[in-house]
């Protein structure tokens, strides 16, 4: 059995996903970071971006994360985000509409958020 | 029907209508408590992980941060008071306000100037009526607070604490809310949120024999702490908002239950009085008839002679 780590993806108001994984890739403020089992204890600040979790069953879970933290210790990885959505929860058409609206209004923050969600939704 | 009896009947009808209303409100509140409690437990994993992370950074690095270091001479403090928008919840709001006033008095006794931040229409009304200054207030979401609401509440507070005291910033942040202990018990408590006492936070979360690992910070301990502490404050405020909402619904449920019970008792008493009035009426009618008949009999007996 391949080594695995336990992942908890939690948003402020709910637990989004939890399970075993072999690799987690997330975007921190200083660049993308990949965490595999046995990584050194780590605490980082997340950028808004997609998080890729390769589960131990061989599947891939992709989530859009907006701000938050990644912390890893004792083979337990926690991803804390204010807002986190799994790719299958994201309604592509809805996000596209949001993106257009954000562009029209010149709201860079909302635009970035919509882009991240769109990328996460289409990546899987 | 006699006048007395009619009055009783009318009162019974009106109390019955009131009882129906309070009963409905009791049931609504009961279902909302359950919902609010579920929200509290749903937010727990995030709060726990966040507290762990704060403890890890705080104990694992020697970084000094405005949000964790105590001012040598604290002169201004902010008090955030959580009340509800609507009443009908027994002593819920007055308890919270009382706790806030005690805390304010204590802080002022220590020579600090107190800025009041208030959530909930009841608290705002209380302060406005007494013409006290309110630094900022929010209303309209106390029944079902969302994380976005917690963020809007936290933003000016975090800003105030990061500012220098001379420029209108504050040195301390206290929060007064109603802690949800159980369905029957809710207590108004005041506690200091900032500056953080890391030892206390560590005690709350860490199991006794757990040693926190030495973390690698990405990008650096200062940056992580910078990003972490506002989130920590938000999450604490969110948790307090949720607990306060759950407490409010529990208090409403209890108040409405006793209102329903009282209405039932009142109906019983009124029904008894109405029965007595009806009986008195019948007795009077009978005695009137008997009296009338005997007077008539006497009169005819007299005329026969």
C-alpha cells in the first residue's frame, strides 16, 4: 500500500471534503506547493486558486479555494479556507455569468474569484 | 346570556387565540435551535484547525505581532456586544446588555476609554435610548448569521486594533455574547479576544501531552501570523454570533413555552369563573321563578277569602 496522508478540507461553515490522499497540490503566496506523505511540518498562506488532491483510490478531487491556510503535521493535512467548493459543486454557467458581470463592473477581486472557480470546474 | 358570562366567554376566546400564537412561536423557535446548533457544530472543525494553527505559530516562533502583544498602558478598549434583533426571548437581551455594562464599568474603572460596537437591534435601541455613543452597529442577521456577516463585523474591529491608539485605535478587544450551554442554560459572558493570550488558547485546544511540531512557515512566520490572526478573530466572532443565535432561539422557546402554559392556566381559571357565573345565573332565575310563583300563590290565596 502506498503511503498516504489524511486530508481535511474545511470551509468556515462546513467540512467540504475529508479522506486519504497520496498527493496534494495547492497554491501558496510563494508559489505552488505539493505535499506528499512524510512531508516536513508546514504552515502556509493560500492564494485563491485550485487545490488538487490525488486520492489513494487513484481519483482526483479538485476544489476552488479562496484564501486560507494549509497546515501539515503528523501526516495530517488541513486546508482551511473561508470559501471552498468542490469542482462538481460549481455551476459552470452560473460562474461564467458572474465572470462576465465582474469584468463589466471592473471588479478585479470578483473576476479573479470567478476565474479560479471556472478553472477548477473545467479541470476535472 | 348574562353580561358577566358573556365577558368571561370573550376573554376565554381571546386567550385561546394568544395561546395558539405562542404555541406556534415555541415550535418555530424549537426547530430553529436545532438548526442553529447544527451550524455551530458545522463551524467547529474550521475553528479548531485555526486555533491549532495560531497556537503553532505563536509558540513555535518568537514573532511579535500587534495582535498578540499587550500594550504597556492600555487606554482604549473596544467592547463588542451581541444581542438579537427581536425580543420575546425572556431576559436574553437584558442579560447580555447587563454583562456588557458590567464589563464596561470594570474597564472604565481601570482607566480605559470604552468604544461600544453592537450587533442586534435590541442592543442598539438600548444604547440609543440612553444616548450613549456607539462606535458602530449592525442589525438584520442575528437569527441566522453567515460567515460573511462575521467578516463585516470583524473588519472595523481588526482595523481599530491595528491602528495606533493616538489615531483612534484601540488596545484591547472584548466580546460579550450569550454562550449556549444547553437547551435550558445560556449564560451571558464577556471575554477578551485581543490581544491574544496564547497560553490560554493553547490550553483550550491542545491535549495535555501533545507536543506541537516545529512548522516550516511559508512564506514566513510573520506573514503567516499576519494572515492568520484576522481570520482567527473572524472565526471567533462567527462562533459567538452562532452561539448567540442558538441561545436566543432557546430563550424564545422557553419564554413562549411559559407563555403557553400561563395561557392554559388562565383559560382554566376563566372557564371555572364562567361556569360559576352561569350557575349563579340559573340559580337566580330559579329563585326568581319560585319567588314569583309563591307571591302569585299568596296573592290568589288572599283574594279567595
